[in-house]
């Protein structure tokens, strides 16, 4: 357990930040899952809309420092590949 006032405050701040990060990561995963569900439905417009939302959430996560830039880029690339494969099929 923390002994000083500063250490106690740092514990509180860390917990608050952990909860915020956890919520943002969860939201990010949800948006990617919604894209996958739209992809399975074979509805091009719905899939395109969910792809746009997923891109926006990935960019927002990078801005807030939740994930790294290259990780977001890799995920966006994989989503785009899935979308293009669906369109071509």
C-alpha cells in the first residue's frame, strides 16, 4: 500500500487512467466486431459505413495513446483487405 500522499494520489490517477484505457480498448474491439458482422451480411453499404466507423475509432485510439500508430495502420489495412475481398467476391 502507498505510504505518502503523493503515492496515494498516483494510485488513484493510475486506476482512473486504467479504467479509461480499458473502456476505449473495449469500444475499439466492439467497432471492429461490428465491421465483421456487417461483412458477413454481404451488404456493401452497411459494411462501408462500419469500416468508416472502425477507421475513426482506430485513429481516435492512436490520438489518445491507447494503441500505437503502426498497430492502427496494420489493423486498418487488414480491415480494408477484408472489405476489398468481399467486394471482389
